[in-house]
């Protein structure tokens, strides 16, 4: 541990103290008195070997509006497959004129939308997915290791579809413009016709997700062929395609004549949505090389599944200098934690997770179950800097303030933390003084693509700053 403490008179900038810290390992705790009321600025800057452990993370809360489908087998990372289940939100009303009968319904399709920018692996690799209709409602507490057996009829798939993720079936003009790939799976036309009739005869069943789920629990979509590609699914919807006749005027032999033409149209009946449950189902077998690294004592984090890191934060050691000072005259200014990290060698462009959630171990389940965001008290967000090779958690002041009155009474619940890869959503607000504040509005387990990193918990950097007015 490298401990540096400074005693400065009031008025000396804190930046000067930091400059001194970069030059000297040990600086005396006495300083020149410049004012009647001197202030002692204590900056405990230390490099700590945290008590840490790499733990298995074989399942997560994978409920999300974005799901995954596909199968990847990557040397250095492992074998990862993804299927998903989804309930549907029904359209509240059928936006089709009453004059169009069910005989005009031509087909029913499941349309799976996949952002082109979020495709992983070999886009030319042939893939196949198979669709099953669920036979009963999904459990509310579904996890990524959910076993769908008993929720669908494995002997009766609705249909299968071959596809690639290249977009090569698009025309040249569309290829450069289209940002979303779609996979269309034929469903029984009777499904669309039955729904068409039900909307007109008993629309109440479509008014609420719970009542609709009783009639149509949802679908299970799984990869049934292919290895080498995975896609994020932004939306899954059931469409009906229908036709009607329309009268138009055309010119024939220099004369205007009226003709009937067939017009084709479509409407979305049901769709995945934030209001209803969707969840990816992952299966992951880590690469042998990762297992060897963990066995050698390295601290490895992989996502969306595999491994994460737990550690004990040395709060009691950190607060020793604060507790031994006159606390009535002391103010805690800040606490930061930096964790060096590095990519793990691979040939697939897999990089460290962009963001890590640092959270007290006891709070993990409640945090995700209730859709919380980091509060900078018991949960913190750290972004990876490839330039500096580290994650930085820069606003931990409130955490240490809450512990300052618990001398000799800290428990594991106070100091045991977990690092979890997450995805975040933010909102930028311009304040009245034209300053900009960025708020984290959503924080969920990281699902979108493989990620992995080695975290060097034996080289953690901690800076604890508090000031104390010197007694006269």
C-alpha cells in the first residue's frame, strides 16, 4: 500500500497537493501556518491488492426488449448459443375497414427485425431458426437459463426459416440504406383469419396483456442450424397480409376508363413490447484457455455469461486516518476507485465490456428486479478507457460517508462488492446556466455481444480525500 497524506494551509489549491503526490512518496503531515485557521487536506492515495475472487455467472436476468438469436463458437471465448421467448402486446383495435372480410386475408407471418449494426460473427454463414407457439404463460421471474420444456410442444414446430445476416438479398440501392434486416417466417393463415374474426366479435380480449396472454401465451424461437453468427432482435411481430379491390381511372387507347385493381396491404396484429415479457435464453461453455487463466488466479469477466469478479473493499483501513482525527472538524471530500483492466487475446475482435456496475453484493437481485440505476451510494458505474486501460469509479463519496459512523462495526454487507457488465441508457439535459447534465435512465445486464476482460484487482487505485480544520 502506498499512502500519501498532506497537511496544507487554507487557500493552497488541491491541485498543488496532487502535483506533490506525483513527486514524493512520503510527505510530512505538518505544514506552514498561513492563516489563523489552517486546514489539513488528507489525500490517501494507495495502490491496493484487493481481496478478490473470480466467480461463475451462469445465469442472469435477461429480460429485455432486445433479445438474441444464433450460435457462436469462438476460440479464446467459448461456445455461446442464444434463443428467446416472447409474449406479445396486441393492437388495441384492428385498423382494417369492416368491408374487408376474412376471405381477403392472404397470409400470416412472423416478422423478426434485426439491426444490421448489431450482427456478430460471419454474416454469410447459413442459419436456421425454428418457431414454436407457447402453450402456457411464461413465469414472471424468468432467467437466462430458463428451460422452456413444458411451455411448448417440441413435436409440433410452427415453422422453420433459413436465412443469412448479410443483407445480400437486398437490391443495390437498398443495401446501403437499410439499417434493419428482417426474417419473415410463414405462420398458418388460419391464425390471421381467426384473429381477424376475434377482433370484430370480441375485441375485449385484446385490451389487456393479461387477458390476451391467456389466449396467446407467446412464442419460443431457437436456432436449429448454423454456427458462426448471432443477431440482436429489436422486435418480433405477427403480421397479416390482405388484399382489397379498388376502382381507379386509367387511359387506354386515348380514352379514360375505370378499372378495378387489387391492392395489397398489411397490418401488425401482435408485437413484442416493453409492456410484456421477452427474455433471451443463453447457453455458454467457456473456452479452456479462460478456465486455465482463472485456475492460475487471474480475475476474468465475461459477458453475457460466464464469469464475474467479487471483491472486498478495504473501507476500514481507508477510514482509519479519518477515525483517528477529530471527526467533529473533518469533512469527507471524495473517494475514487480505479481498476486496471486489459483485453484478452482473441481473433474475433472481442473487447472489454464498455461499462461495469460496481454494486454491493447484497443488492444485486433487487437492483435488476426493480429496474434501478446506479445511485452513487451503494452502486456505481465505471466506463472502460482503452487509452488508460482501466475502469474508473469516480463518485463514491456518499458510500464512504455512510460508513464513517460505523467504526469497528462494518460487516461483509458493507464492503463486499460485485463487478457486473451492464448496458446503459442516458438522457442529456441542458440546465438554465447552459451546463449539461447526463443522467443514466436505464441499467441492465449486458447482453448484446460477447465481451471479456482481465481485471487487475491486485493493482487497484484508491484515492480518499478529507479535510480537517486544525484546532487552535
